[in-house]
């Protein structure tokens, strides 16, 4: 009888916990400051795209994770369960985790940019293929027949922008970011930028 009771409690706790998990797209519908639990695939190593920062996505959306609780050894492809409070930071919704647990691994899939409605891609891993239309010290712009997007190279990513020139055909993968009302792609590693 005791064994049945323990098994029943275990099943109920698993069902209860699974019901508390929220899809990332649904987190965007909640008020700032809500406590949430979600799972997702890690998109970048902690610290590469910002101090104490990484990103995760599920099949519905992506979101920034920020805080000292983030394990520094998180890898691209780690599937994590995160619990924490939401906060809006300069227009970007983030989770400040109280708890992060690695529960598996998977390959993150980049969403192809098909239009200039960049807000819907925020904090997602995205990919764009097009022509370099401008080159500056730490950034360049990629233009397609439907959009133009800035690509910003953070100092933690060892890619030399001067290897590109206007007119080069490129494919760029990275996390969609918002900086001072400008949407930009943040590549995570040099391999995220491919020249044809």
C-alpha cells in the first residue's frame, strides 16, 4: 500500500510539474515580474553575447536568460529547464533564473528571416542569406530582396569584419537582438558567417 501511495504521489508531482511549464511564446503574454518555468535549447555559451547572458528557444519562441545563477559551462544544444522571474531589459524580455537544470541535449534550429517584422524573431536563433550592403568596424549589413538587417560582431566573437566587402554573398546565423531600437543579428562564433 505504501509503495502504491508513493508511486501515485510521484506521478501526480510529475503531472503537476509538467502543467506548470510554460511555452516561451506564452511568457511574452504575461506581466513583467511573473515567475515562470520553461524549457528550451541553449543557443549560445554564457557570456559570448553579453555578460552573464545566454538565450534559449523552444518551438514557439526564444528568450534571453540573465543572471549569476547561469552555469558558465552551458553549451549550445543543452536542453534546460529554467525557473525564474521575467524582466524587460531595454525592450527585451528576459528570465532572471533562480534555477537552471540541464535535462538533455538537442540541436537548435535557426529560423529563416523571411520579412522585416524583426520583433517576432527577437531572441530566436535566425539565419539570413543575402548580399553585404555596408561594412563598418564591428558590423555589416545584409540585404535581401525583402529586408535589410544589421549584423553586429561582439568582441567575444573572433571574426574580422574587414574580411568582408560590399557585394559579398553571405549567410549569417545568430541571435536576433534589439539595441537602442535597432534590430540586429549577433553571431555566436566565426562559423556563423559563411561567404559564398
